[in-house]
C-alpha cells in the first residue's frame, strides 16, 4: 500500500497543481471584469462630478445598483439567499470602504492626482500584510517580488514628487489603508457568504450611510448626467461582484496585485478620451506592472529549475 501511495503521489501533486492553476485563471478572468468596469467608472464618475456632489453620486450608485443587482439576487433565491450570520462584519467592511472612497475624493482636491494614485497603490502592500496577519495566507518571496515590481511600475508612471507629507497626502494614505482593510474583510467574507450576498449588503449598507449627506446637498441631475450616473451605478455594482468572485478563487495575495493593471489601463483611456499624455515613463511602468502580474500568475515547475549535472 505504501508503494502504491508513493507511485500515485506525483499524479496527485500534478492534479492539485492543475486545480490551483485553473482557480488562478478563473480569478484572473473575474479580475479582468473588475478592471474593465473600474476604468469605465473613472470616466463616468469624472463626467458626473462636473454637476453633482460626491455624496450624491455615491448614493445614486448604491440605490440604482440595488435595482441592477436584483436579477442576480432573484436567481440566487431572493432575499433568503442573501441572509447572513455576519452582518457586523458586512457593516464594518462597508463603513470602512465608504470612508476610504470619500477620503480618496477629498485627497483629489488637496494634492496632485499623481500623488493620490501613487499613495493609493500602497494598498496592495497593506492588503498583503493584513492577509498574512489575519487570514493566515502565505506570502512567498515571489509574491513579494511581484508586489514590488507593481509598486515600482506605478511609481514610474505617476512619478510622485518628494517632500514631507501634508494633510492631503495623509488622507490619501489613510484611504489606501482603508481600502486594504476592505479587501481583507471581503476575502474573509467569501469564506461563508456568496458574491451576491457581499454585493447586496455593500449596496444596502452604503445606501444607509450616504442617505443623509446626499440629501443635504441634493440637486436633480440633468438628462445627460443621469446617463453617466447609470453607468457609475452599473460599474460600481458589478465591479465589486467581479472582485468578490475573484477572491473566491484565489488568495488576496494573488488577486490584489492584478489591480496594478488599473493604472496603465486608466492612463490609456485618459489618452484616448481626454488626450492626456502617454509618455515613455508610462510605457516603462506598464512593462514592470505586466512583469509583476506574470510572475504572480504563472507557476514555477515543481521543485524549481534545476541544472543538470554532467556525467
């Protein structure tokens, strides 16, 4: 029996590696949806903000998003399907996420966009550290190197200026930490709750949080802005659904570095939609980010690379 077990072990290891690779590819597919929707929402949000306050945009996003999510809720079994025993964790996650979102927009009004984006993408470092501390995930040297390549790529693209932190930079840093806490809480919630449940409670709780602030600055959107608001709501709803599904298939330390691609993709859309510059630094940064993601997604051969001895 022992000999038989030893004989079957390579096949079992190969099967486990194959399942792991398939899960990583599924996570990458869901993250592709997340990235696409997040790039679109950046454009729609900018256009909507020309007329409406951030509080109002965030409330309309949640309320309209609830209606857009309902077909998935209904298909899953209705309200019974989104019952959860972890409502306090959902409330905590969405309170932190709402505050982080608001802080990010405030930082945009206080410091240059390049600094905001650069500081925001310290989030994967915080996410990885928190996932290791609170979720028991393993952080290999290869994963750390993938994160490092991504951070260097982002720094090359945005080229933040040196200097002491001011109020806007501190707010942006707190926002990045808030997003990291939100990511870790989502990963924890995926262990018991479905992506539909997580998305439903995100919309419900953030609607409740944002109701009073939005009503204080309320104005009816014009017909054109209504179109942008609907796009914001759709992308905001289903981007988080995609992210939650990605988290169900892979560790946060694998999923989060894929989000680095949002920077070059947003730069490309800015160039196409707003004629914003796409220079050599951006191209170099994209290369580093792609290298980091490739390193994170593809597995080394079992046992590592070995040099064959000459006889």
